[in-house]
């Protein structure tokens, strides 16, 4: 079907392209924020060009930006808009140089600019009337939107459209879910490649046969896959074990320390049931208050053994915890030790030896925790930029302690004056955690997470 993109009392501009129902639904929506999750070849670029024209023609002097992950992709969209204007006989002035791609509308002075997200600092400064973010999921740095572009869209009538095929559950997935939190301002759309009636069904079927299921689901069906770069995707969720602590009950705890921006998290596991029975999470406390809060948990859970992140600032805090009488020992995170402690938790969750506690903030961290390959070829594990992984690391510490210490936990460390705190002698089991660990190769790490 054909669509008029803008009408005034004097003039009507007709779009000279055929649009299918899914495209028209996105184009016609009036929410401030639109998020379109779409499979490949759904006609996303046509929608970008029509919406950009609508905004530019609808408001004299409007400034509209088209953002793509790369300059080459922006050039492609730029040409689409220019061609559309020519087909509709819309008078424009086009400027295209290696540094500037812009379209000025002779009719009302509006400007559309095509830019890339590969250098976010070059995007600062403007106040926008419209923003089209094409293939948003392919931009790994969510600060391009949250820190740079979002403040530029403050005008009440500014229209913002995110269009992309998904790439796991990254920040584009967060935007897609915004409709559930703020339906007044946000609207989400989902369409598969099959929604495009111009694609022959046999082509879709050939893609189904040639692609693995995860790739087909993401690229053709527009599915936000759980396992795309994510570490934890095969686990069950249980409610916290809320039974009262009894004399003789034995527990183990993982402690991830933080002072201000991040959270200190303590995760306690009942050794008998292998259930998480308690989680405490706080931030912006003094170290004195933090140690006392940890000590209270330590006493409540029968002087449970605590494995503590002793990396960096954790060194002196562990010393103070020991001086306070807490049965604690340290684990130093490094590029070599972190993969092993993470993979231990993955294995325990997959074998259903442990379960994720049913706490929203806890589950949220588990869903986001990711791995990626560095330019040097190493695997790195972390939360996406702007998110936390304190619960994850506390859980990893507790699981590591559960898997690597004897059942008779709850004893007290005794400081040997001739050694550093890493060599504290546990009165039931002398151990050095995170030191001289057998390391797996990079190839083993890849095969463990089934990286293809």
C-alpha cells in the first residue's frame, strides 16, 4: 500500500514506496519513544527514511538526526532519504562530505543529519526535534544513548525511534521493555522477517535450514536470545530458604566489597540444603559500618565461614574483619582466577546443585553478566557498562567456598606472624585461595561456554 507522509493545507507529499502493515504501524505511532525489534530484511531502512521525513516536514526548522553504528551504514540511510525526497518531489539541498552528511528542506528549513555512533564525543551539543537510532543493538556502548543522546531529546515534542535486529539482551533489550514501565511515553513493536510480504516464504525456509537455531531465532525471528554472550542462562530460580537458623546448622558466605558506587553484597548458603538462605546488599557505608554489618550476619548464621573479595581495597578490609573475629579468608580476582570461579558457579547452576535466589535485582545481574573476547584473544567477564555484578561475584565466592572447603566450616582463622594474610592458617584446613590454581587454556574456556 502507499502512504502520505505529510500533509498541509497547501501541499501533500506522497511516499513513492510500498509499505507493509508492520512498517505502517511503526510509522503511524505517536509515542515519544518507539522501539522496533525486527528480523532482518523487515524494511527497517524504509521506516527510518519515512519517519525522518515526517518529522522534518512536520515542524519548520526541525533538526533530525539519523544515527547508525558506522559511517558506512549512515551513508546508506542518507541515500535512502535523499532518494525518497526526490521520488516525492520534495525540494531539498544535499551536502555530503567525509565529515558532513546533511539534507536541508527548502520548504521549511528543517535539517536531517546522518552520523555514526563510533565516536560518541562528536555527537554532543545539539538539541534535537527527532532522533532515529538505526541498528541500535549493534552499538555496544550504551552511554552513546544514556549519556550523550538522551539529554539532547528533552523537548516534549521530540520523537525518538530505535530500530534494530537484537543482539542478546543488551541495552536495546532494556529499551524494548520500557513500554511495561512507562506505557504513556514508550511503545514497543516486534516483527519477524516473515512479516515482510515481499520476502518469498521459500527464502525464509532456506535460512531456517542453513542457520543454527540461535542465529535463526535472532536474525530472522528477532528473538532476544538468552545465551548470546551471556554467561548464566541455564539455571532454576528458588525462593530464599527462610527457615529459622538452628544450633548446629552450617553455612557458607561470599562477600563482595564496595565503598560507594557499587554495592557490598553478602550471599549466605545453607550447606546442608545448598539453598541460598540470605542476601544482603548495601552501598555508601563507611568501612566501620560495613564490617559491623558483616559481623552481624556472621553471628546470625552460626559464625559461618566467609570468602571475601580481597582484591585491591579488600586487602586491608579483610585484615580488619579478621581482627574483628570474623572467620574470613580472601580471594584475589585476576584475569586467571576470575574465569575459574565464574565457571564453577555456571557448573553448579547447570547441574542444579545451586539455585538463583528469587530477588529481582539478583536475577537482573545474573541475566546481564556477560563474556567477550579481548583484542588479545582472552575471555573477559563483567556486567555491561553501567550495570552491576556485585551479586554475581558474591554468589561466585559463596559457590567457590562451598565447592572447595570441607563441610566442617565455621572455624576461626589464626594469624601466623610470619606470613601475610593470604597465608592465614585455617584450623581445619590450610589453604591458599586464588593462588597457584590450575588454569585452563583459552580454548578450554571457549568450549566450556560453547562459543562458536
